[in-house]
């Protein structure tokens, strides 16, 4: 059995304005597909009118380049939530400007940003334009829930598309700045059309409450067919926690990030098929070392959750905290064993 890294899917980060609003369906199971489809109803105009004043368009620039995106007002004293990749270009001496739905603009400062979750918080001076958006619970989302996307994909402002929440609890690793990767944990998956030009906006319910932050879509081809209908949003529960830390401290400290004290990779069997999450190296004196784990061990489950690949393990760790106890089911050679360890802090920042 070997341990290596499998190629990642070609994800496309989506810098620009996007609002996604949920709808309800009035169709019955006895209707035909056509009539059921036409019965999906939502007063998109009223929901958009309610949400749009809370959403801002963001322009970030520096001598190295420029970018655009979106964000939402989360506090009445001027705090705005967005994706880190929207404003990263301006992080070192650049400029950020936000434009409200009424067309007025204001300069913004970067309060804090987190590369690993691809979230950032900005601040503008208080004004009459600041209408706070409601942060709902992403736990209430259901697969199949209809959604409508409103935004400016490819610079085409005012575009409206519709779809559903097609899956939940996705863990997606995507490229980020400075050779880091961002990890979307428990992400909401949707087939509502979001394209390059949509990012940092709000995925909201019919009550106008945020349940996710649209961040990226799949790109490229698979089996010769163009990929479509796969987009992801950061769940609002995670976004709320990160936003609170960024607003109060300007950073997300490692005391909030759990680690097992080992480098892992995708393990493959002799036939080249995926075999699980393999331990590549163990940090001396770390949690994995103290628990007796060794390079070559295969992590089958973590906390009862199957870990078929490193992204799955990363998702478990992202939902945990340093000091938590975690039980791992391990394959070692031809044997199986169960070990418990106390999670440590992620090294570095």
C-alpha cells in the first residue's frame, strides 16, 4: 500500500457579486414533471428587495492588480463579511471600496482575514446605507430546497438563475494565497448557476436570513463533458464563528484549530484505488505520537466519521477544537486497532 496525493478537481473561485435566495415549492407528487416544475414558486422580487440593501459590491486594488466581489453588512457599526480571496489583493497597502445597492460608495478597511476558511471582515464608517442582514442557521437547510441566484456573473448585473440545494456537508479543499489551501467545511452544494463573477455574497432563505456564503464552483471537464451545476457555499454557522473572531481580534488564533500532529496523504492500494487517509509522518511528542500512531497507518474513521481521503479528516478536525478527545479506527498492516488521542493546536498561523 502506498501513500500519495491524488489530483484535485479544478475548482474556480468566484470573485464578484452574488445573492442566493431560497424559495418554496407548491407542487404535488401527482403532477407531471413539467407541471411540478412550473409550480415551484417564489416571490423573488420581494426577497431580493429585502436582502439587496444589506449586500455591497466590493472593489479591491493594489499595484499588483485588482479584483471585485461582494459582501454583506453583519453589524450596524460598519462590519461587512466577504470572502478573503475577494480582498486579498489589497491586504498589503492596497485599497478597498464598497458600493451599496443605492449606488453610493465608501472606502473600507480590512479588519481581519482568514486564509484557511477564505473569509474576511471589512469595516466602513457608519451611514444610513447600513442595513444589517440576518444570519440564520445553516443547520436548517434541507437537500432539495429550491434556491434562486441573483447577481452579476461575468459582469452581467441583475442576472437571475434558479436551482436547488443539491447536497450538504461537503468538504472541499481549494487553492488559496501563499501556497495555502482553503477548506470549505460542511459546505452547501447547489446547482443554482454561479459563475466567475459571483463570490462573497449571501445564500439566504425566504425570510432573508443568510445560510451560506457562495464561494466557488467546479470547473473544467470530466470524461469529455463540461462540468456544470456544481457550486458551493460556506455554511453560515461557520461563517458566523469566524466573523466574530475576525471582528473582535482581527485574526483566527490557532487555539481554535485542532490538529492530530501528523502529516497525512491519500493512501492507495496495490491496484491504485483509494484506500483511505494514510499517515505520512508523525510529529515527535504530538498527539498522534503519544497515541502510538506510525507512518503507514491508515485512518479509516475519525470520531465515527469515515475518512476515505484527507479532506474528510480535515473536515472532522475543522469541526473540533484543541483539547477535544478523538477516537480513530486504524488499519496497520493486516490488523485493525482503535486509538484515542487528545487533539492539539494547528502549528503556525
